[in-house]
């Protein structure tokens, strides 16, 4: 008989092909500065629930810091452990001391886990209990749980509450919008989500299809960076493309190569231009460094995903986690 954790993995895999299919997020409201908006931008009204381990949540925390929103939108991180087939992510208890800023019991609603948070917003909710969650403290509900939409809101909708320097940070400038959307699309499908397709594939064919797409995508990114003297994927300006790619790349060597069998090459030894890009973001820009918590990342993947790592053994390497420049 399959365990609840095994069934949780199988529930997101196409039984006909063995391929991973990520379920869509279900809370899709928007914070908007337009007059009469249901969720207007207000200081102190919204709260981000994140996990330092989760790459989708990681991108929202990066943008919160890049935009200088720390005093406008608060956040709490859950424990690194995710209970597959159960309550999903839980909050730490008062007697636990985990590394990272705001890894504390839920200070807003007093719930024990993310499942309780979703049911507080909608008692009839029956979807996945995922992070990130953008929470409205005034209406006591979830505004949005789709990371790509949350970071777009953070990028623009609070600008009226920010100083000139923070308003000047625009990760999706109009002149690059089309290129950003186009690049995000193939990076998401083949790489951000592609590593998961590789890791939880249930057939050899599904695995090989996914892992080939992962490395084709990395080859394409390496080529982009090789043919420019600029530091970022789309030129001289840091954009949303860099923000969305970083959480996958920073996890690649330390988790995905081993656990998800994306082991044709490593970033550090197989992709020199991507590696330099990663080192620049991590070592030179605090919003990336300060939000990257390797202990949460490694323990989450290797201990939570029991169906593909039953003994929960966490590898010691690679060392260092991220090479110095």
C-alpha cells in the first residue's frame, strides 16, 4: 500500500506518461493602486508567508528586499520541513531555533501550519497548501498564492509609498516587457519547473525528456551570457528574469544535481558564465545573499521528499555551497 507521501507525489504526475504536472495556484486576486481596488496598497496591511527552502517563495522575498518594502510588507518563514500528503509546511514552535530572519511561530493568525492558514481564508478550500502566500491582515484572507503574480505586484503597486530610490527599482521596464515575458516562459517550463519534472518523473522516458530540456535551457542561458559584456541576462539592468532564475541556479549544485538527477553537468564546473552571474548576484547584491539559506534548502529537499530520498540523508557537499568570486 502506498503511503500518503507517495500518493502526494503521484497526484502531480501524469499516470499515462510519468511526467510531472504542476497544479495551478488558486488564489489570484491583485493588489492594485487603481481607485476602488479591493486590495489597495497600504503600509502594514499585507504579510508574506514564505519558506527559505522554496524557490517560488524565495523570489518574492528577493523582490521585497530589492524594492525596499521591508517596512511596508512584513513576512514570516515557515520551518524547512514540508509534510507531503499532510499539513504541508508548518511553523516553528517557540522552543525551536532555526537560522534565518523571521523563522518564528505565526505572528499574524496564530495558526500551526499553512493548511490551517488556507482553511482560515476559505473553509472549503481543497487545493494544494503552498507558499508563498500574500495575506491581507485587514480582510483576513489570501490575496494571491502565485509567485509570478506576487512579484509583479511588489514591483509596481507600492511605489506610491516608497522613496525615490526604491521607486527607481523597476524589474519589468516597459521597453523590456515583451523580452522579459518571452524569456521567463521558456526558463520556467524547461528549467524552473524542469528540474522538478526530472526529479519526480516516474518513467525513464519522462526523466530523459525533462533532464534534456533542463540542460538545453542551461546551454541557452550560458550562450546568452557568453555573448554579452553586461552582468545580467538581458543587459545592464537587473530584471525579473534574473530574479526568477536565481532561486533555481543557487539550488542546482547543492540539491538538484543529486536529488533530482540533473547530473550531466554542475553550474560551478560546467557553465562558467552562469557561475559568474550567480556569484555576482550572491556576493554583490544583499537581497540575494540575505535571502539564501542553504540549511533550510538542503534539509527541506533531502528530508521532506521522502518518496525520492527515503532515508532522509542530507549530503555534506558540495563545498563550498557557493564559491567566492
